[in-house]
């Protein structure tokens, strides 16, 4: 099972979200810890992955050799890719 780590930026972004959205994102992240690659899509011309949670996106870095999922950014789909 992969370990979940959050960047400071991701923690700040999660805190700004309303409670129901924040809980949904955290539940989804906990669910993908077993096999994350089957739930995410690779970003074009980037080493990172994206996870879709409703209208929100979570940008991730998956380190298979260390069994770590690093949550880099969390935001609404219209803003997160900028």
C-alpha cells in the first residue's frame, strides 16, 4: 500500500475547500492507495498524474520505487492546470 504525503500548497488548498468537497477528495485519495496507477491519468508533457474527483482535480506524483503518492496540488478543474 502506498503512503500519502501532502505538499504545503496542497494542504492550504484543501483547507480552503468546503467540508463536503474536502472529505470527498480525502476519501478518494485513501481509496487509490492500493493501486494508484489504475485510477489516474498521466499529464501530457509532465511527470505528474491527475486524479478526477467530480469538478476538482488532484495533481499527483507517484513514486513506485518508494511506494509514495505525493499530492502536489488540489483545485477546481478550471484553475488547477494553470
